[in-house]
């Protein structure tokens, strides 16, 4: 299967600890996105990369959050000094911008974070 | 931030019935996407729409991109139990805004 892969699927951590999630996009997709989803809500945009360049970050992405895509392939999302409010599903999506406006995003299964 | 208004919030229907849900926005968008999400999984793309007025089908699913570019609807015909899930609309170009979802329950 060559879909978007996210690891780990679940992460339980104590408040104040750092966590890191990984996303492997569909091969040849040059764009990679991170979203956060809380219970009963739709995904909320956090940030996106085109190749290795981080092009946009949401105001939701506080200083404790950092994302990287060093070689334009996989990406990591790190949360430092986790807080209980960080508990959510973190979703990764990738796309290949084929033409103007044709930007179809395919999602991974997500990483569910629980901060105790 | 930007919000999409998705309705209804939930639906309880009998197997075989048709379903309709819609999304509206105060802003114009150039792409509308419809996804289905099941518990513990990521959203799965159902239909993508790129042009105002476009009507696209995927099996029993039909979606339309509104003429004003501020709305879209999704219809499911002859629902079956495996249609159960949460359906999300999304709109944007680079980043996407999502609706809050329509939870569909189908009674056999």
C-alpha cells in the first residue's frame, strides 16, 4: 500500500513531555500538510510544506509546535512541553499540485495523542 | 478563522433512503472536496470539485459545486449500512477549511 503513513498511531504522554510524530507521504507528492482534529470537529489546518519549504503556518501552531520536512519526503511534527489541551488526532495529508486549483489531499490514518 | 457551515449535524435514516447534506461559506473557494471518516481513521476522499456548477458522481454519491462558489452539496442515493460514518466538506486551494461534519446513521 502506498498511501500516507503515520507513526505512531497512538501516543500517551504525561504533561510536560515532548512528543514527535512522523508522516510519510505518498511518493512523488510534493506537498505535505498537518492538521489537528478534536472530537466532534473537522480537521483544522496547522501547516504545510512544498518540497522541503514550509510555506504556511496557522496561528494554532504555537511556539511549542515545530514541523520539519528536511529532504522533501517524510515530515515530523514535534510538540514540546505538552499540555492537556494538545490531546487530539494529528492528521497528515499529501498532494501533488497537478494544475491550478487541482490540489487533492489524501490523508493518513492519524496519530491520536493523549496527554495525561 | 474561516468556517464552513455544514448541515445537518446528524441524520438517522432507513436503509434505502436518499440522503442530502450541504456546506456553505461566506468566502469564495476554487476547490470543494467531500470526505468520509470512520472512527479512529483518517478522512477518505469521496469526490473533488473544481468548477462552479460542476456536478460529479462517484457510484451512489453525487456532489455539486455551487454557482456562487460559496457552497456545495453531497447526495447519497439508496443508502446502505456501510454508508455509516461522518461526512466532511472541505474547501480551499492550498490549505483547506473543513466543516464540522454530518454524522450519518443508517438503520438496516
